[in-house]
C-alpha cells in the first residue's frame, strides 16, 4: 500500500479575517492534509502560478497579489488599484525571485491591469488556465494570494453566491458608503462620472471565500484550479461578503488588439541620474584600491568569495524559473576576484615572486572590481514616466477605487 503524502500549508479562514479587522495581527490557519482534498490540490496547483506584487508608492511601498497568464507564462494580471499611482512595479515569484514589471494596459473601470515581466524565462505551464463555463451558485471558490503581504502563498475556501453589480454585492450600510464616495469623486472630477457609474454597475462575483487586504489582484479559481475571477474587494465591516472580477473581463483585457492606454517607461543607470557622483565615487574607490592593493586585494577577494557563494546558491535553488544569465555573469566576476585575492596573498613569497602571482592576482581583482563598477553604467529597472489614452485624449486612467 502506497505511503500517504501529507501536505502542510497555510490557509485563511473567516476567523483570521474577523480578528484582523478588529485590530489584531493577521494570523493564518495551519493545515496538514493527508487526504486528497480540493483545498490541498488547489494549493499545490496554484503555488507556482500565484505572485506577490510590490509597488512603489509616495509614502513607501504597498503589496498585492497577481497570477501568471499568457501563452509564454511571462505576463501577470492583477487589480489596477494595486499598481495605480506607482512609478515602479515588481513581481515576486513563489521561488522568491524578484522581477521588474511593466504595465501593458489596464481596464480602469473593471479594476484590472495587464503586466509584462522583464527578464523571466518563458514557461507556458506556469500560466493559469481559464474556466470555460460559468460557475454554478453554491460551487466552491478558492482564493490564492498574499493577504497581509505574506511572502508565502495563502489559500482560502468558500462558496460562490452569484453574480451581481458591484454596488449591490455589499450590505445596504456599505452601499451607502460607496454611493457617498462615488458622489464625492464625481463632484471633484466631473469627467469621471460615466466611468464611475459603469464601475458601480460592473458585474462582480460575490463569494464567501475569505479575503484580506493584500489579496487584491490574486487568482480566484474553481475546484479544478481554473481561473474564474480576480480577487477585488472585501466588505470592511464584516469580511464575509467578498468580491471578484469575472474571468471574462480578464479575457477581454488580454485580447485587446489596441491598448486603451499607453504607458511610457524609461530605464536609467546610476550614471544617467548622478554622473558626477558615480564617476567620482568609482574613480576614488579604484584609486584607493590600487594604492593599497596589498591590503585591499585580499579583502576584496574575500568579500567576492562570499558573494560568489550566494550567487552559486541562487543558481542552484530549487524551483528556479528565471533567466539565470545575470547570476552566471555575477558568479564569473566574483569568482575571478576571489581567485585574484588568493593569489595576491602570495605576492611576497619566493614562489609568488617567481610566478608573478601577485601581479596576476591584482589584475584578477581589478577585473572583478571593474566589472562591479560597470553596473553603475548599465540601465536600471524600468520606471513609469507617463501614461496617456491610446486615442490621444488627455485624461489618464480612472484614479478611483472602492
């Protein structure tokens, strides 16, 4: 008889959400499933497909969730309110790797954003599959995301209640709050009136599946781990009625032939931003390093050896899905400098003088140091510098969410 394989993971229950909404620290429920449950199967299926989205905001950073989509597995869908107002967006995979992401397009009315991941290897199997049929009321819905900014993917389980307009999917008390907030936004920006009305009327999936802040943009799937929607909102008063944007609107966004908005990005190096500081800093460091080479070369070699160990572990990490070429380049430079540091220790020995080990060691350390300095002249991550409507209208995407 085959031995049972038990799965240990964390889930989100209503009790966890209620406690957090009352001001307690968000906790998760530990699961140990030795049976083949729907929840454990969804967790296993969705772990490599769910991502954490980290964005730069004016007062720091914020986090949300997302899910891999597309034929090549190098695109992500999340909520627009997760990335709205951010100059830089990053995606963190289940293996802990961090990638820069560019916004390709958004559906600001239905609160969806389509991202392109930079530098990640193509892997079609990491993309979630879409449900082809409409869910039936009472069927199980599962949310896979990163509530509370959790570094681990958290799954939760609940029941599908039905499809309703955004406004009426909440309790009457919260509906009044939404109407007041919408009215205030329209008075402040009258040109947004039609979009906000469309947002209030847009169909949403109402479910009991627990969500918490940070789940926004994450996948909502059925018992076969097929995408049925994108987690969008919770009712702050109770946390019992939760909202997802239907998968058909995700398909519409991905299938657009022309984007609704054009997002302009630029990639600047440290030299582009502060050329004088970079030149002065690198010149001084290299000059001091050369003048004190008998001391600095072994020390730099030691530091490089430690960094090379980290790079080696990174390359050999399990579940590594990304392009490893940058890590290989770093490992080569760090190993070169480490070898040079060892050789420089022999500079004064008879054997070292005879074999010119000192000079060779200094040269190898110099190659490693120059390679590290060269990174200051290479383009950095993409940063958003502007957004316009594709039809050349002046108005940016709707800067409003519930």
